[in-house]
């Protein structure tokens, strides 16, 4: 399996099947599997987040009474009595 890793120095490709030490090769394959699963989860979370944001925006657009005018926001002063 060839793995390409991109960093600040560019892209470096590695052939995991050429690793002679069986334990190191197995560890590399486990890490590759974990990274792949995490990438799929990240993509799913990004998609879900974008969908929920879109739904929220649609919901809020349908409720103009929730709009806050800039500059007219109420500022609450909190005073404490030190008696």
C-alpha cells in the first residue's frame, strides 16, 4: 500500500508493503486504518454541521421577529450593592 503524506516540505510517498519488520508494518497498517476512519468521520461531521447550519438559517429567516438590529441591542447594566 502506498501512502502519500503532505507537509510543509511537500509530498512524500511511502510503500508500506516494503517495510521488512512485520510488527512495524502491522502498526503502520493499523494507524492507516485509524486515520482513514477519522477522515470519514470528519467528513460526515462537516456535512452534518453544514446541514444543521443551513436548517437553522432557514428557520431564522422565516422568523423575522428574531432579527436583532445592529446598534439597538439592549445592554444590561449590572450594579451590585456593597452595603
